């Protein structure tokens, strides 16, 4: 039978919450798409 006790590294909080990571990804994607729209209109 495998050991089912909780591991210390799983209980440790990450430096950023999932919501913060998601917000960062959306902000980066918004900047990228905005830049692509400007570049696309020049052509």
C-alpha cells in the first residue's frame, strides 16, 4: 500500500495565487493582441 500522508511541499503556498497568475496571463495576452492589431493595419 502506498503512503497517503500529506507531503510538506504540497501544503506550501505558492508565491502567487492562481487568480494572480491568470490575471498576469490575460494582461500579457491583451498587450500582445493589441500590438498585432496595430501591425496588421499598417500592411
